[in-house]
C-alpha cells in the first residue's frame, strides 16, 4: 500500500481521482487546498489491483449448462419476445455469448471452419460493454467466468 499526492486544479480533482481508481485499488481521495488556495492537494491511499483469477476452463464454466440445442431455443424465443437489442437484458447477452462460445469450441474440436469464434468474441464484447468492462482481458474467458458464476445461482 502507498499514498499518492497530487496537486491539480480543483476542477480536475474528480477526473484525476477516477483515473487513479482505474489504475490502482484506491480509497477515497482526501482533498485540501494548497497554501495559495488556487489549487487542490489530493491524497489517495492506493494499492496495486489484485492479481486476476485464472479464467475457468470451458469444462468448468459449462459443467451445469443446458444443452446447446436448449440454449439455441431459449435465445431464439427470448429474442423474438422483446427488444433485447436495445441493450438492457444482461442475461440474454450472457447466455448468447456463452452459447456462441460453446458452438465455437465444438467447431474447433471438430475442425469445422465457421465464423462462430468471431461471433463469440463480438457477443462477449457486447456483454463486456454492458458490464462496463474495459481493458485487455480475454473476452471469451470473461464470458466463461461470468457464466460459471451466473449458472451456480440458477
């Protein structure tokens, strides 16, 4: 753990605090005026982000999953029932991304050429956008992690 001191324009204090929180695991910023009163001093207690957990294997993530055929049916029915594409139904995008990941995995295992892997990545990015996840994580690994957590609660 360490402490960071920043001197900045008071109008930039929130933006600086958010930028630090994106890079480090931070506590709340403490803000004080500088001696001349024209700038702000920010003190932030910070630590490095914890090491991420390894992504679950497909076997771990999909151990409790229904069959691919069942998930295709659920996805088709859900898409037909409502305006999913307007962006609010996380379960739909999670299950669709997991379904496409599973199809891509089965195609890879059978040496079948298809665009399933590209579609799986696109659906994973849609889920990551909904979850406000940015960065360089493995999109399909993220889907597996989230699906494994979600299916345990079902």
